């Protein structure tokens, strides 16, 4: 009798394991509702992508197609959901997302609500193993719940001034996988002209110190040519980065081509 096949680690599980371990992961935001960018980025070796359902025009069907593309390409795809509403979290996790990046997390209560929606054990995630996450019914009851709980990453966006005074309580919530430093929103909140303002550096220092205290891995967003910025953030304890976006990369590449064409 043949032995049962070993179950390999999924891209979702690998993302969570590597992120929690503090590996240097490279990703980008996806702003365009198409599957092609996911395939291209996976092919060139990006570790993950983040579908931006907060600031870009993604329908539920768009997100489903992009999760299918990520599955085919073997890359982890996280979704920045519009809000912490349970229905937003459940929809993308059922579609096969590696996790949720949740905007404007400013209290421990918000984190607990997100965790409650994202997990079965220690939470109240809605059950349906007929989804992509459940292999369309291939995974049995217990296997499905275990797979989901070992795959989902809950990442809180720290981008409000209210959150800075509550970092200890936010980062102490069980089930929180990591945090994103939202320097753009924080810059807007303090009236800074850009993320290079010294006040933002001080806030980042507070976030990284609290993250180290609680063992919370961090992600930050940087521009495509911000090597000094990346070095400074790495020095403070940020290991994973979202670099630009699909639209930003296309614009910069197009600009370079245009400049070269005019010069030549």
C-alpha cells in the first residue's frame, strides 16, 4: 500500500513563518485589479504582494481573481482590507489570502476584534470549507480549521497618533502576527511635509521599541529608490518592506524610457 503524500507548506504558511522569524521579505502594493502583476512579481522573486482594497478599486470578484493568481504563481498575497469589519476579513481569508493588513488600528479592542474574525481557535471565524481556503470541500472539518489558523497573518497598521500611546496594549494582544508602520498617515497627522520629518523618526523609534519588547515583526513602505531609508529602518528593527506599488513601478519605468527616448 502506498504511503499518503506529505502535505507541503503553503505560501500562506511560509509567509507567516518567515515573517514571524524576522526574515527580510520583499513585497509591493497592488493597485490595479488584474492578475498579471502578481504573476510577474512572483516570477522575478518577490516574497509577497499586498492587494490594496482600501485605496484602490477592487471588487470582491477582483480580489478573488487575484487570490487565484497568487495561488497559481505560488506567492503569498495579503489584502489591505478597507476596515476591521469582520465581513471584510472573512471574505479575503476564504478566498485564500495569506493574511489581512488592517488600517487604523488604534486600540487593543480593535486588534481583539480582528483576531476574533480571523481565527477559529481563540476566535469566531465563520466556517465554510467549501471555499478556496478549504480546497472546495477537500479539507475536512478539523483539518480546515487547523490549516486556516496556521495560515492567517493578522497585521495591524499603526498610522494614528492615538495608537502611539497604546502600543504596549496593542502589541500584547494574542493572535497579532505583526504590524505595519504607516508613516504616510502619521506624517499627515503631525503636519509633516514628508516621511523624512524628524518627528516621524521619533514616532518610528517608539513603534520599533515597543515591537522589540513584544516580539512583533514589522513592515514599512518605502520608495523604489529609497536605499538610505531602508538602511535606517533596518537598523531600527524593520525587516520586511513594501516597495512602491505596481502603478509606481510602471510610472517610474515609463518615465525612464521616455527620458531615454528624448535624450537619444
